[in-house]
């Protein structure tokens, strides 16, 4: 950030009084510009017929991770709830109508200033199609998921937790809630 959004004067990075973190502060009008993590919200759209559980994935048509598979998800907008965001992103990216269930996973991704949250969802029908941000959409059971082509660690971890819970649910248990921190991998030369 270089300029104040209130008065357009230059900002400086400093710790304001009674704070413990550096913030962008306008030297002219005194406004403190707080920057907080962005929320990425999505769903785990499921089609289950006679115990054959399949999850709807989208192949990304945009960067980052163009061509890789992901759950339908995206940045939460102002004036919407997390549930509204999950429904909207599922419709935008996969053209799918869903019945939304409980929050399933929350993944903190501090190195990119994001929190990813995924809701369990049931597909209402098989009338889905790729949106403008998807090259294609398809249903996958656990064995057919292209694990090496999953776009983001948060999606891979959520899918692993989902299928693990699904096996337990078939034996009478309930779905759990999964929280995890995903840290930037440390690069090590070969």
C-alpha cells in the first residue's frame, strides 16, 4: 500500500500506539489501514447413489494452478454469509445446485494471508456444467480422484478428511470438523 484510501496522501509502515503490529498509517489524516486475511469459501458437492460416493471437482481455467482440479471455491464477497459464498461459488464454477450442510473444514494458510473453509453439500441433480473459471467439471469417487493434479493443499487435505469421514459415517459415526494449518513448504535443493 502506498497511498491512503481516505485522503490520497502517502502512508508509512509503523506500529500505531496501543498496537503490536506494523500497519500502514496515513501521516496526513491519521487513518490506520488494517489488512486482514481473505476468506476462501467453497463446498464439497457430493452425489451418492447406493453407497457410490462421488465429489464434484472443477478443472481450473484460471491462474493460479491453471489446469489443476479443485473443489468449487473462491473469495467471499462483502455482504454475504459464508454459506451464501459457498452456494454462489459452486453455482459460478460448476453450474451446480446444492443443498448446503455443515462446515466441514477450516484451513489456515498464513503465508498467503488466507483462511479456506469448505462446507459439505449434496448435489440436487446432475445438471452441472463448467463456469467461466472452469475448463471442465466432473464427478470422482475416492479411487478416481486425480490426486497428483489437485490445485491446492487445502483441497487435497479436505478431500482426504472427507473420504476418511465417509468411511466412518457408513459405520454409524458422524462427520467431524477438521481444522488445520497449511504452511508454506520449505524448498530444499536436491
